[in-house]
C-alpha cells in the first residue's frame, strides 16, 4: 500500500488538491463556523460581564487618586529622606497644588489619604480654605501656623504609602493588615480587626449550610431516586417549586416564620411550651441565616444528587443483599460509594453559591449574621471605599474560581442540571 | 422501594422513620412558601396570625392589601393612587421580557456552536459562558457599577437590560446544549441534500426539535431577571423600581403586608412557569426518545 502511494504521490481530490490539505481546510472552515456561532455571545459576555469584573480587579490595586491631584508634590516628595520634616520645596508644591486644585478632586484624594492616616481630610479642607489668604512664601511656617498637623512628620510619612500608582494596601486591609508609615506590613489595631472574623464567619456559615443541605438532601434524593416514577415526579415538585420561587419571597416567608410574633413562636406559645413574654429571638442572628440558607439552597443539593442516584442500578443493592449483606451494610458499602460524584457535585455547588450570599444575610442576619458579601455592598454603597470593596470582591472571586475549576474538573460544567 | 414482606421489625421501624424524616424535609422545603398565602388575606397590618384570623372571623380577613397593591386606596374609592407596586410590575416585565429575548437568541446560537463536534476550546468557552451564573451577584453588581458608570450605562434601562441578559444567557446555553446532546446531525444533512438553505434548515428542522430547551431556557432567564434585585439596586436609579426592589425596600423600611400579596402573586407565577417547564421537558424527552428508536 505504502509502496503504491509513494510512487503515485499523495491521494488527490477531484480538484487536484491533496486530500490531507483539503480535509484540513474543510475542518478549519467547520471550526471557524462553530466559533462564529459562539462569538456573538462571547463578545456580549466579554463586554457586559467580564470587562466589568476586570475593572473591579483593576480598582482593587489602583492607587492613582492622589497621584493625579498632587503629581508635582509626589515628584519632590520622592527626594525627601523621610527624616524630620520635609523641605520647604515640598511644602511649597503642596501649597500651590492644593490651592489651585478643584474641590471635587481634593475630596477624592483626601478620602484616600484618610485611609492611611485619619486627620488628613479635615486638614486639607481647613488648609484649602485658609490658603487663599497666603500670598507669598516662605510657605512652611505659614502652613504650620494654619494647622499644627503640617508639622507632624506622621502625616508626611503616611503619604509615602501612596507614591506608587498601585498598592496592595486594600488587599492587606481586607485581611486585617496594613502598611505602617515605613511600608512594613503590620496588623490592624485591635478594634479595627473585622474582616478576618467575617471571612471565618462566611466559611463557617457556608460549611454549615452545605452540611445541613447534605444531611437533609441525601435521604430525600434517595427516596426520589428509588420511588416509582409517578410518585417521584409528584414529590420532585416539592423540590422544584422552591427552586423556581423568588429568593425574596422565600426570605419573606422565613421572616414570617421566625420573627418574635411569627408562626414558630406563636405555635410554641399556643402549645404552652414557652410563656408569652419570653418568646425566642429567632431572627437577626447567625442561626437564622443558616436555617434560611439551608432551605433556599437545598434544591441545589438535591438535583445533582438525584441525577447521580438515578443512574445507580438497583440490581447492585439486590446483589449485595443476595450475597448476605445486611441492608445497612449494603447501603454503606455499595450505594454510598456510587453516590459520591453526586455528593461532591452538590456540596461544591451549594458551597459556591453560599459563600457569596448577600440578600439573605442582609435581611435575616442582623449584626451577627453579616457575611463578606454584605461588607462588599456596605463599602460599595455606604462608605464608598471602592478600593477595599474591590479587594474583598477579588479575594472572594479568587476562591470562587478555584472552587469553580474544581467543580468543572469533577462534575463538568455542562452537566449542571436545571430541574 | 417498598419493604419486602419478610422485613424484620427493626427494618420496619427504620423504614418508617426514614419516611417520616423525608416527609419532614419536604415539609421544611414547602411549608414556608405556603405559609404566606393565607396571611396575605389578613386584615392585620403585621405579618402575624392573629387569634381572630385563626377563628375565621370575617372582619379579620380582607382583600385590603391586594387593593392597595393594584393601587386602589380603599373600598368605594376606585381612583388609582400613584403606586409603586404596579410601576414595579411594569418595569419588571419590561426589563425581563427584553432581556429574555436577547438572552434566548444569543444563548441558542452559542449553544448550536458549542454542540458542534469541531468546536475548538470547548471546555474553556463553556466555563466562560456559564460564569455569570456562578459569580456571586454582589461581585457582578460591584463590577458593573464601576464599569457602567464609566460608560454612562448606570441609571438607564439599557444598562439593566444588558446586565440581566448576561445573567440569563447561561441558563439558555445549558438547557439548549442539553437538548442538543444526542441530536441526530443526519437530519441537517438530509435537509440540506433536499435543497434547503441554512436558514430554512434551522427554522424547519433544528428549531422544532430544540424548541422545548429554548423555551425552558428562556423561562429560566426570565425568572432570573424577574427575581434579580442586587444589580437593580446598584446599577439602577432610585426611580427604576422593579418588583423585587420594591419588596426589598418594603422589608427594610415599612413592613407592609402588601409584600405578602405580591409574594403570593409571585408564587402563583412560579407555579405556572414550573408547570410549563416540566411539560416542555417531558415533551422534549418524548421527542428525543422517538428519535433514538
């Protein structure tokens, strides 16, 4: 065969092109066609979703708010040896840049400066007002006369953190660390350490929710998978209806159940288990968050479990029983190992969703139940510390990406079941 | 999975306690949703079952909150007062329907490409296209808030529609790819060999077969948009009220029972959508079952 081929040359198509080349070309056209079909959505997701996420990531290290407002000051600042007070030149450039700057940009810059050393904001505000009266130098003494803080090297040293256009400062803040004035990484003050606690709490709640979902979801998935179709379809509605019901509706329902004058407390009072005046405080704490999230995320555990259990042939169990295993032993040795893919899929999915939860903790969590998502929202809307908001988001996103990757490896993302 | 006749007493006890446990779990899943239905007909301005209400006294039951929801302030007075709930309903449907149409179109076409055997980088592309479903909403909201404010899309309906479209597409991609597994590509070749062009093949051969998946994906996309509150809060303006946003505001500020009425309506809507999707799923399975034979 090879003999004849080498003598006559490669196989040709009717056009006289070698078959290999022609086939490659056809395949390339097919590839391009397939890609063209995907590309509209890809571009859409890129622009409306991925670029915004990238923008957030960029913001988490961006530290240019001040560099754009006081560019010259930072030029001369870099020459300062960080001992004692800066020279007259630094004071002079600072004076002119502050005097001629716009109120809006100073506001933005001073907010950032306040993160490194509180007091900067009021100092700049006061100085900008009074600088109008100063006509000529020397500026150093006059500035110090306006406010003693100008003579405090601490303030000047704090600026050193902002010389570079990028910073890791927000990431440090997000795990309760910070730069001190000489750019060493130190722990935050005792009373300002809130984020590590929040991270731990977020993990704790997510793990608890995943665990409870597994405890509640495994038996009912088993029941659904082993019941005859006509019953299991009916019961499946009980799983799918919550899945389709608005998240807010379910949270409202739980508020009705758990509040002081709510259904659960009323039932307890009516059955004389507790007195009317000492009703349980069931809402606005971490327990409430765990209960409500378990109910909300349970379908995400049941659906993957069910789809895996459905594929476990009942003959396996029968064979084990036939061979003399007790039902419990057979279940433990045969059924459980076979259902592990479903367990890992369900657990990962529930954990991934739980870790970024925001709405439920906000509504039923109270002070005690706030998770990382709530802090992101808080910094986004209330404190406007967008750098920290972005850094918290970026850390959360990194964790999600790892989990998502694991999910993709173990389960395959295209196998997500939606009812 | 019934008990065999020879089951021991211990096995019987085990089996029935297992069933009881399952019943309790199902109750835990369903009860909270149905507890709000009767409460929405209560006359009480609080979320509670009063004694009069439990004894079915007529004055404790009323439709007053439903009337308030549709914008009629009191009995006899039929003038429509300015109403945020109805405005929210209009906005929710407006944003939801447009976002659904966009998401369905984009998602279906992409799913067709992804299901082709020649698709390069399939796994990576799939992971990217599904990611809006996986990334926490609060992160998406933060990113969109930063970026959309740069390009002037915050506080606009266009911004909200684009955001909701992005959130909805993964569902369409997943359901349509699922319907396309086991799709007989010979049907396309047959159609083409009989002289149909690409568009005709798509609408006459492919579309009828994948329609159940397309519709249920679309419904998923719709309910996602309809239920979404975080992005509406951060990207939308104060005036852009949707149903979930109004519910959220209601829960944080005045806890008016109108929320329960709207919640009841939403439960009814989700029952309707769930039924539709289930019927479509069975139809699709039947269609594909016939094909496999």
